[in-house]
C-alpha cells in the first residue's frame, strides 16, 4: 500500500466511526440507514480488497471500543464479518471489473449479509445466542431498505468523485 492508500483507509475508518455518531445524535436510526456501511463499501470500491477488508474489520471494532456501538456481543462479531466481507468482495470484484460500480457494490452487499447470517448461525448454534439467521437476514434487509437505497444512490457518484480526485482505482490495489 502506498501512503495515499494508507491515509485514505484511515479516513474511511474515521468516517465509519463518525457517521453513525452523527446519525444517532440526529435520531436517525443506524440499523435503518446503515451509516457505517458506506465508508467500508467506498474503501473497497476505491482502494481495493485489502483496504476494504481492513476498513470493514477495524471500523466496527474501534467504534465499539470508542463509542459502545455496536455492542461487543453479539452484534460486534456479526458486523466484523459483515463489513469485512463488504469491503473484500466489493474491492475484489471492482478489481476484476474495472470501471464497474453497481456490480461490485451489490455483490458486496449480498455477500456481507450472507457472511453475517453465517456468523449468526454459529453464534446461535455454539454460543446459545437466540437469533435465527433467516430472521436476521430478513430483518437486515427489510429494516435496512432505506440504507440499501441510499447506498445504491450515493455510493456510485462518490466512487467516481473519489477516483477522479485521487486517481485511485480498485484495480490497482
């Protein structure tokens, strides 16, 4: 990673901590608008799979330690995998299909939710957490529809702007 990518990764992590704080302080529900997801997806799509993965794993951990959100258990492990897979998948597919934004964005969003469901299954099966993977996915999708729509609308132009301003492309990751 070059210096610019390292600095931008740090910026996306910071944004992933600050955006949810702003949403919660304005009484705009985090589970509805999914503000932590946006910087992770942006990192994957603009910086590539490793930076996306790193951003997706570190952001919820730091947010949990610094703000108490997400709660350490059981939500933090779910979000670590969900967001890590968002960044990894969106970055990997953006690298394989340069110039495409919607395909890697949607694939990342789907794969992340599948990863979250797998973690919910593991937590329910082995740790007695009372959650159903199917209920979790249904809830994540239904509750998160406004956030999903926001992501589909604002992330593509943001990716184009970031790529244009920085010269970074996920395919150079």
